[in-house]
C-alpha cells in the first residue's frame, strides 16, 4: 500500500509542475497573459535575439486568446510590433533570395524578386541599380532593366546610395549605358545621348572601346541614315544640288565628324587584337571624307585628351562655305548588340559606296579633335565588317 501511495504522490507532484507549463503555452488566463506581456515588454526594444523572444511571447498571447477589440495590449503587440516584425523578417528573406539570384546570375529571377522588394521599398536604390545593370548580361531583360535604370538614376541624383558601386559616377555611367543598350537596336538616335553621358562620367566605361563602337553605330544607323534619306529627297533633277540638299549635306557632315570621333576613341582604347580592324574602317571613312589619311594618326593619338563632343545642333541655314560634293554612303553595319542596319549617304550619278560603322559584336561590358569631314564623290570605301574580339576584363 505504501508503495502505491508514494507512486501516487509522485504522479501528483509531476502533474503540479506540468500544468503551469501546459497552461503557459495554451491557456488564456490573466496570469499567463500577464507573463506573456511582461516577457514582451522586457525584450521588444532589444537586439534581434531579444526581439525574437518578444515576438514569440506576443504570438502566444495573440494565438492563445480570442480576439477582443477592447484588449489594448493585444492591439499594441499586434499592430506596433508583430505585424512590422513579420514584414521585416519577410523582407530580409526576400532580399537574401534576391542577392542569391543576382550572384548566381539568374537575372530573370532577380528582377522578379527585386520588383517585390521595391513595391514596399520604393526608394531602395541598390535594388533598382542591380535590376538595371543585370540587363547588360541578359538582353531579354533590357526593357525592364532600362526602366529600373531610369528610376535608379533619379534616386541616386537625389542623394540616395549608389551601392553596390564605389562611386556615384560609376553607378550613373553604368545606368546610362543600360538605357543606351536598350535603345541601340530599335531607336539608335535615342541611344546617343545616353552613350555620351555614360562616357563622360569618371568610370571604367569611359575607357572601354565598346562604348564608342556603340556610339559610332548609333550615329550611323540613326541620324546618318535619316539625313541621307533627307538629302536624297532634296536633290534636284539630274542629281543637281539644291539649297535644301546642301543644308541636309551640311548637317550630315556634322554627324560624320561625330562618327569619326567615336571610331577614333575606340581605336585609341582598343587592344592590339581589335585595333587593326577598327583602324581599317576608320581609315576608309576618314579618307573618304578628307580625301587623304593625313592627320588620322594624330587624331587617334590625341582624341582622348579632348572632351567627347555632344550631339551636333542641327543647322537651319547653310554655312558660309558649303562643300559641293555629295555624301558618303553608309554600308551594312553590325552593332554591339549584333544588329545589322544601313547607314546613310548617297553618291550622285547612281554609283554607291559603303562605309561601315566599325561596330561589331563583342562580349558584354563589365559593370566595370575630329577632322572636318567633307565627303567627296570618290573614292568609294569598301564595305568591310570585321569581327572584333574585345572582351570585358
């Protein structure tokens, strides 16, 4: 009998100690509510480990007790801590997934996750920057990337952080280049100001020949092609010059100057494997517009010491002295995005020439004095499309 009593007593003792533990996790009573709230108050303003303790205590309170609109403590814990805490922790997880996708070069997934982040953090410039430059590695994302780049530029220019870049200039250069690349195939003229801006910032892109090859292609396939068609439409009967055709020709000369300048910069920056091909095309256009290659080597040697020229302002009246020869014909060109297009220019008398833009397919970019062009009727440069081997370093 005594043995039974002892066992029963132990059972009661165990039950006494077990009940409070069970009640602490389940039963909604004043004692437990006070304990949970006390634990919450002591920890919710602390460091992350303490905040986790506060969160667990608050969740016990909220899940163990039925909703009560009159319970101010429950309302405070829920709306002032639990909801923001869960949003914060969810954001941390989302950002980690975003960073992992970006590091793994899964840019499509990174863009999807990034859009979720900026939906709740519209001023998160770092996410916009990363979504933007990701488009340089995946051209299928360039449209979305360009939109992100525009937003990132706005944020950075208004004082938001430029991370992950080391400087504001490097960030803005890369973002302008993203927008330029998004327009290079479909709207080359619109790409030009972004390419020029990218080249003006103090960044690695300023020293990357691909930027200038893209710029030469944009001039060729944009304003040069347009002005060529305008010149052709303004020429008189029997290929006679008119004041309107001369004005179109004068404007075309300005564009050719810019194209030569861009090519010269690419040649000055290119490695040995690519420089020969670039110089070949540059020489053809330079000789076509100058009738000689005199001064070309000096141009290439000194071009980087001069500021990159802006887009020419269209002439509305003829200059005092207007050349009488006709413009060069732009040939089939391949730009840095693999695009093929036709440049501008015609020759009177039905004969045609070709001048390539010098722009060929290269690897993706790391998100790392011109002559006075006076096109002549001859000689006609050959249509040559070299394949460059420039790759990012």
